C-alpha cells in the first residue's frame, strides 16, 4: 500500500535560472537627427553646450 504526499512549493523568480534580465539595445541618433540638432543650436561657442544637452535629451527619449 502506497500513500501519496502533496508538497506545495512556490516558485520565486530568483529560483528560476532561465529568467534573464532584458537589456534594451542602445539606439543612437541617425545622421539626419544629428544634423537637425546641429542646425537648431546657435553657432556661438558658448551655446554649443546647448547642442550637447539637445543630443543628450534626444538620446534619453530614444532609449527609455
């Protein structure tokens, strides 16, 4: 005579080694996007900082 035993087990994400963190691939700016940013930034040397900030903002938008 055999007796069955029930075992309850809760699978947690950290227990499953098949789960991998998804890493979104980096998306850069196209040549056209870079050119448009360049044209919309004032040409004075002090304002090239604004160009760098515009690039940073565009990349954040594309990669989030």
